[in-house]
C-alpha cells in the first residue's frame, strides 16, 4: 500500500482526544450555540459531554452560560494548581501542554506500530481474561446464545484499516488484496449471523462498538440501531468499522500482543434501559449493584429495588459465583419479569451480558473507584435527576 501522508489521521485517536480535551479548556467559551468544535461529531454528543469542548449538544457556548462552579472540587482536578477551568492561568497552561503534547506525539509516531499500542501496566493482564472467548462453559451457559468468528491477525488489520475516519492508523501489515480478505471475513460473519434470523448484536470479545454512533456516522440515516437489527455479515462489518474508537483501540492492542481478535455474533435482544445492571464481585463476594444507565430515573427500579436486588443476589449465589473463572470481576446482567409469578421476590429472571475487569478501566456507574469503602453489597439507583452523587439511593 502507498505510504500514508502525515495528517491528523496518522495520530491515534487517544492522542488526539488528549489534545482536543486540553484545547477544549480554552475554546468552550468562544463557540457560538450549535457551532461544533474540532472534535469529530461534537454536536452529536447528547448523552455525554464532548471530549473536545466539554459541551453537551453544543448547548454551552459563552462564559455566562457555563454551569455554576461552586461545586468545583480542586482535589479532583489534576491541573488545579494551574488555575480553575476558564481562568487565564489555565489558558496559558493549556497552550503549553498542547505544545508539549504535540512534540511528544511526534516522537511517539517514530516508534514501530507494534510498540506504540502495547498496553502499559496491568491493562492487558486484567483485560484479556474477561474477553468472551476466555469464558469457561459454565459462564457461557448463563449468558445469551452466541457464535464466535475467530479472525486472523491479517483480518484484524484489514478490519482496522476500514474503520471510518480512523483506518489510516493501521499502516503496517495490511495486504494488497485487502478487499479479498475483507470479503472473505464478511462471508464468515454472514454465515454466523444467519443462525439468528431475528437479528443479532455484534461485538469483539473485548468490547462492543457502542460509541460508533456518537460520531454521527451510523448505518442508514446515522441513528443508533437497536439491539437486534443487524441481519447480515455486511451490516455487522459496517457497524464494527463505523468510527468506533473502542474497536480501533482494542484491535490495535490485541494485534500488538499477537492475539488474534474474535468477533462475537450474539442473539439480538430488545432490552429496556431500566433492566440492565452493573454488578461488582470482589473476592467472590457481591459488593455492589448499580443501575447501568445511571443518568436516568426509572420507576421500574425505584418501585421494586428490593425485589430486583434479591433476584440478582440469588443469581449470584446460585450461579455466577461458582461459574466465574475470576475471583474479582465487574459483571453486567439484565433482568426480565416472569409473567406467571406474582411474588415480587421471585418474579425476575436474570441473564449475564458481559464481564469486565474489577479495575478502574471499567465504568463504576453510580459507584466510585476512589471510594472503595462504599462497596457494601447494596443496590445503588437514582431517585432524582442530578449530578453523579446527588439523587442517588442505596438499599
């Protein structure tokens, strides 16, 4: 393949995220309403703030519109000694950081690709055992029906090279016949997808491309597809390569570790947001349960939190504790009501969705990795809309 010219896409997305985050500290107040910053998909960030400018949906644009800083806690701001966000001191610091980061990034690009993406510290050691292909059969039996499509390292590189906006980051090891390799992979994906005629959910063994649609480049008209509407190998491939930083990062890491990634085709499920929960097992004890979609308030949870907690505890005690090959893990479940039962404490069925490292790589939802003393075996759910710590109840 021809050499890739030096441009913004030759930098990995994690490098650009940091630059744009730093730059965003100085640009948020200069933008007009609905004017995007330089971060891709800025205005489509509606479920979370944009990594580039810190706004949600482009709503905050002027200094007078910035939220009240009375709750600003310098102890949680690693740059507090250089001034509060928006101050002239922070502005100068941000510009200096930008220059230093760009210089460091240029040095980083001089390293061989295989060395750039090798994970640092314990990241790999705590991550790969949670991949779906690492699960024992006992754990698979607690989850949804799935089919594995094992990729070769060559197929992984080809898939990475097709990721929208980010594919230029895969510059080594992509064969000249990449279209043939891609078509063969899509055919294998299609064979797996056809085992689920009602539709599927697709992901790597590590993570799903759930961030792809925040960038505004989804399938069809760009709206996020509900779980289960993927019905062909081509659609599965399109979703995996639809500008997902998660897929980009995971493919790079697994290739760097000489670990052939797997695509998992899973039975499609139509799950209401209230029904998903993130649970925390430490030393084979259930130490916490949080609603997964933690920004919302759901009457199904607030009206029967005790029954939901009991059902998950029963699932853990009777099934997951012994099935898990790991002593400490974060595991996600969904619950469904059993129509034939009226007993509140036995009306829910529980199924495993995925597991993640018991480590700060994993989103703690309504918990906080910096407050381990708060993991006391409770279910934590939201009763009022508010900040991360407000409007939250333990039971």
